[in-house]
């Protein structure tokens, strides 16, 4: 029986006004359809925005700790359903089962964390330069937030946006990605079952070109939070600029891992395998470039290729699988295209992988062999462009300075790592690497939800997601300064004696 999912507008599950539908399928076995979803258009977005706009008038006045109680309940329901939703993420997105469950766990963690923020949401109390005057700052919501997410974290990334947007008092119109809409529905159901008031959270399925475009250009949307490619992010920035609305953009990555000559090579290999091939390389923080000190280049490569050749491709639901499928036929084509670029344009060698696997058991899925490219130089396209697949480019460096220069020589700036036993190398790298996140003796992936997450250069536009200093609360609130003067006089700052 094909499962039918719907939009969620004003507290009700509704189909698209056009009645049209699209399907999502299992990328490990494309014969398996996950479900059918409304192919929405402008009218559906208009309905969702109108519901969110109306709900904002009441939601913004619900005390934040009370808002937190709704979010806590939603997180608890999500936790109770973790097994079921985790398996769905595995089937719909393709990442291996324990990673899929980790995706849901990240959403749960964010739910509990942001629910707690309802009892904080602190502002400042500030001493005035004038007598008998108090100043305080408070956080106020913006209004209706449009949230647009990618498919590679089907529950975690929506949760990273929905929970903080709501705790701050905004209402939401959420557009899930077209490849993983069922996982998004299960997340939204948790809010519905937690009793979130109608209109506070709305979800509209459909394409980026129609539903996404309508959201980013809608006159009653007050802010956008987007995670996805830099190309789409640029379009969103252009759409938001004429109305000067806030837009938080989290975009691509081409993350470098430096292996120094004093590194623990076994540890470094473990870190590079996880960074390069976890989630089939489809993470914004994937370690897609490894920059190795010339003295340990051969030794590292030998261990690295041995480990990568052991990785088992397969359906993520199979416990023996290490690497699942890519998301789509287009992704397989893209990775294949980069193999041609590697051979013909960049003229680099493919040390292992480089092909669609021949195993007949995998013929119904979007699989590609874990691939290592060697003799890569920094200007090569395979070292510059985000491939978003199981492909790692290995580069050689003469010393730490050159390794850092190579690591920084890309348009992106999300995550980076260094493996070294030398404290000086570690600290110098941490200071010089141009990324939002740096790891010492760890992989480039695995951010924790209570630390600010995001990048610089073409990865981000200055906002951060998740918790901590400069994190999501900054995105989803404006600061209002409230001045209370109890002197009974019109006092003037800066010593002005006007009218005397
Ligand atoms: P994408 O093609 O940019 O799509 C992301 C979302 O934007 C999808 O929901 C998509 O809808 C929608 N969209 C597409 N065109 C739009 C438009 N004109 N207006 C509004 N929305 C539009 O990216 P993706 O392929 O899903 O995700 C992979 C990318 O995300 C990679 O570059 C990866 O590095 C990045 N990423 C970044 C982070 C981070 O935190 N920095 C985290 C994860 C992923 P459809 O699905 O309907 O096309």
C-alpha cells in the first residue's frame, strides 16, 4: 500500500490545492517507493504563510517557558519514535542505519536543548550614563520564518531550524527537500501530536523552483533560514536583499584534513575514512581533501587505501554495510563526471574506486565505489569543487605552512582538521585555518548541537546555527533596547544641555 503524506497547514493535514503529487523512493533500491507527497504551488504557500502570520500574533505572546513545554513534548515524542523514524531516514535518504538513528538523535538533542532555552532567552541589563535610568535588552521574534532544508540530514537540519525558530516566538513555513519528504513529515507529526497550536508550524511540500521560490519572495515572510548548496544560497540572498529581510545561509564545503609528519597515522586514517566516506561523502563537513606531509605521504596512503578498500557498500539497513548509496541518479552522474574530470582535465590518478560497482546485488541502487584520487594539486577541479560523494582527493605538502595554505585555498570555509602530536602545530593550525570549525586529532564531521555551527567564505553569510555564542538565537531574534527613565526629567545623553 503506497503511503500518502500531506502538507501541514494551520494544524491540518491537507493535500496540494492542485491535487498533484510526487514520489520519494529508496535510493538503495529504487524499486521501493517510500510514499507520495503533495506537489504544492503558490496557493498552498499563500495558505501556509497566512496561517503562520495569524498564529504569530498569539504565539509571540505565549511566555517562552510555555513555548518550551510544547517543544519539550515534541522532542519527547520524537525520542519515543526514534527507532521508527531512524529506519525511515535510512530507507529514504540511504545513510547507514546507525547514522540515520544519529540524525534523529541530533534532532531530539536539539529539541530538548532549545526547549530549555525557553527558560533563558536572556537579554542584558545595562548601566545608564544618566542617573535614575535603567536600560535592558530583550530578544523579540521576527514573525514568519521560511525554513528550507537539504536532504542529507532529513530530520536533524529541520530540527536545527524549527526548534530555535519556535522557542524565540516566530512561526514557521517549512519546505522540506524533495528527496526526503517522509522523514520531514514524521518530524512535523511529533509537533502536531505535542499539541502545537494551529498555524505555528506549517509544512509545504514541493519543488525548490516553485514552493521554495514562493517562500523566499513572499511579502509576508520576515526571515529565511536555508541550508543547501551555495548556488541556491546565492539565489536566496538575491531574493531577500530587496526587502532587507534576514537570511541565514549554511552552504557547501570542501573541507581539508592535514596529516603532519608526527601524526598518529592509524588515528589519522580512521579520521579520514570517517570524514570522507561517512554518509557516502554527502555531508557539508565531509573531509574531501587530505593534505599529507611529504615525509609520511607514502606510509599514510598505504594505510588509507587498505582501510578504504575494506569498506562495504550496501543497503544501509543491512548491519554489514559501511557505505550506503548516493541520493539520486543525478548524484551518480555528477560523481562519474568528476572521474572524467580527474582523468582527462586534472590528469590525476584514481588509486581505488572510481566506478559504479559491478555487484548485481547493488544494481537497483545509486551506488558508487569509495574513491581515492592521488597526485592532486590544489588548483585541480577535484580539489576545488564540492563533489558531494565518496571521493577523497589526496594532496602532498612540504611543511605545515604549505599544508595550511592548501587547506585555505578553496572558496569554502566550513570545517577543517589537523592530525599532529605537536602542540605548536595544533595551535598554529587552529589559528590559521579559515573555517568556522576546526578539529585537532579528530575528523571534520561530528558537530555537537550546543556549539555554534557554520562557516565562512562561500559556506555562510555570517550566521551560525545551533547553540552557544552567536548561535541560532541570534538568527531567530532581533534585539530591542528598552530605556526606563524614572528621573521625572527629559535627561539628555552625551552631556547635551539643550534649551538652557
Ligand atoms: P540544494 O539543491 O541547494 O537544495 C536545498 C533546498 O533548497 C531544497 O529544499 C531545495 O528544494 C531548495 N531549493 C532549490 N532551489 C530553490 C530556490 N530557487 N528557492 C528556494 N529553495 C530552493 O542543496 P541540496 O542538494 O539539497 O543539498 C546539498 C548541499 O547542501 C551541499 O552543497 C551541502 O554542502 C549543503 N549542506 C550544507 C550544510 C551546512 O550546514 N553548511 C549542511 C548540509 C548540507 P528541492 O529539494 O525541491 O530541490
